[in-house]
C-alpha cells in the first residue's frame, strides 16, 4: 500500500450562530461527516458548487481550522487536537496555496521577506541561495526578491504563493481554487507548473475547484461534494465518463463541449440549494434530485461501490445505470 499522507475520518465542522431572545442558537454545518484519504504521489480533485464545503474541508485538513468532530491524521499521526508549537512538524508536511494570491501576500513585505517567513516559523534562517532557488522552481528570477506583491501580475503572485508553500519542502500541497482568479491563458501556465513540480519534487496535491475541466486535467482521482458531504468519489476517468450520482451527472452536463454541433443532455436542477443550518433529512440532495423516492428522505446514503467497481463510490440509493445500460 502507498503511504497515506492525509486521512480524514468522519470530520465535521460547524460554525455557531448567536441566538436571539426569540430564537435558539444555530450552527452552520459547513462540513458534515467527511472521510477522505490522500496517498503519496496522488493528485486528488475536490469539486462542487460554491458553498458545498470544499474550502472549509481544506482548512480543516491543514489544521488552519479545528474540526468540530472527527479525526485528522497527517503522515499516520493523529493531529486533530494538536495546537501551537506542536503544529510545526505538521506544517512541514502539509502546506496550502490560497485562492486569491493578492489577498494572501502581505503588501508591506518584499518577496524575500515573504519567502523567509516559513523558514523563520520553523526556527531557521534561510540563505539568499535558498530563496533564489525557490523562485527558480516557480519560474521567477533573483531580481524579484526585492520587489513587492503589487509589482507583479496575478499569475506571478500565485507563483510566489506556490514558492512560499514549497519553502519547508512539504509532501502534500492543498491548493484552494489555485487558478480561479487568473486569466485562462495564465491558468494553463500555473497548472503546467504544478504538474512539473509534482514530477520534479514528488509532491502530492489536493486541488479544490469548481471548474470541472481544470480538475480533469490535473487529478487522477475526484471527490464530489454537496452540502458538506462527499456524494461521489473515484478515478477521474470513471467519474467523468460514467457519473453514478445524479448531482455529478448534472454538474458534468453543464460543462461546455468544445465541439461545434455537439449535442448532449443538459440536466437543469430545480429548486435552491438547502441551507446548511437545517439540511434535509436523509439524502442532502433529495430536494433537487430527479431520481429521489421516499426512502431517500429516511436515512442518509453512504458511499458504496458502483456496479461492482471497488474504487468508484457513490452515496445514492438509485445511482445512474452503467454506461452500456444508459446507452
């Protein structure tokens, strides 16, 4: 078995809302019982609509947020309740690349100072040679060390964010929408950079995105989230070519096809996304599902193998039929 870098077991993250005199306090169930494994050498895509809990799950996995319940293991060690200085070894193994490079970089610090921060947090002082090497790894040069974030383009700022994440030589990078704030041409450059770094440094990735085309390009395995839960998971080819969960099929039907005259079935979901304060009973997707039946309202389905496949899982009582049957 390949080494496990990250394991989430029944992770929940609730955010409390203050009550008022006529109403009790409530909780937003951002992540509601997620189990997830990332192994060495893997690139895993985490997809879903806005508000599905992807970014919150990423922050819990990196221990930027404390889980409300569940277990977080990094490198086989339970770090669920680790805090303060004891988190330093954890930071060496898992780092995060944030969505907005402009907001994640301190505008008052030069690039050299920004790249030095991870070293200082680990109790060491980097040499200029180390900082220059980091810049070279992401396609920048030594002259950029003295510049400030506002002097760079969006793509260059994201490269700086990636270089900062690489400073402590992590095994796993969790990339939260790493290209969503960039132009399409720059997106391709950053994705190619991540692929080159994976091959060169032996990195593993968790790529959080709502752009299914981006995830298909970089990920070998995909997990689909809806309302704080994972509803489908499996190898990219199987999930994209034969989606088993109705929600996954609806998402894929909305992806534009770059072929003139191509005809495909478009699934339009009815209703609004339920509030995470009071999610539906049973299956969280049943209020918008075109295959829902009475049993879907009684008990939440769990991830189970699809059509005898051991790696392709779906949490659905009535999954989509295999491709041959569907045809």
